[in-house]
């Protein structure tokens, strides 16, 4: 019980939201490193997964605005959950493209953003896709990049679930403010 109480208290602290944002910035910087330094071409699915990760970052910023305010905290949780869930679905689909290639099931050739937010035109260095979704261009411990993203997005959902459960426990009292 003390663990969940402490986690409830921690979720109301800006440090928790900065930590989440820091993880997102690390993963986004890693993606840009792979793209621009290691010259690995991002595919359409990579770009969509990148957007899902940025969605988690946006949710972290919402929570960071006023973590003690339940509205901002729960909006942050909702955005985090939605983005992590969409990222998990995208990365699972990407894994299917890589490990069960089919001429009938392929990713799009070009990214498709809404007309009101053509990110690939505004920031082509970050959102333009020119790689093949079915190619495995990088592995670590025999896992491809989309497989790692499955782990990362699923880990986000597990962490979020634990933090949401903690919201229903009494907050830990602080001796020092």
C-alpha cells in the first residue's frame, strides 16, 4: 500500500512528468540519430511511431503544467495512454510487415498527415519517410527497431496502469514541503 501511496504523491510532482518527457526526448533524439548520423532511412511506420512517441511527450507537457490539478493530471494520463496504445498498435503492425512480408499487406509509400497539419512538409527532416517498412536495417539483441518499440510502448502502458491504480490510494503525507 505504501508503494501506491508514494506513487500517487510522485504523480503530483513535476519531476514525474519531466522524467516522462525526458524519456520521450531521449527516444526522439535516438530516432534522429539513427536517421541523420547512421543514415538509416525512416519508413512510413517509423514516422507514425515517432508521432505516437511525440504524443506521449505532449501528454507529459500537459501533466507538467499543473500536476496537482486533477484535470491536468488526468488529461496527461489520457493522452499518455492513447498515444502509447496507438504506438503499440503501430509497432505491432510494423513487426508484421518485417517478419511476415506480403505483397498484399504493405505500408504506404508516403506518410499521410491531415491537411491542417502536414508535418512532413513543415519538418521534412523529421517527418518525411523514404525507407522500406519490411526491411530490418538495425537490430540490438536480435530485436529489430519495431520490436523494441513494442517493448517501449507496452512498458509505457504498464507504467501508466500502475500509476493510474495509485491514484485510488491515499496520498502519502509529506513531512517536508
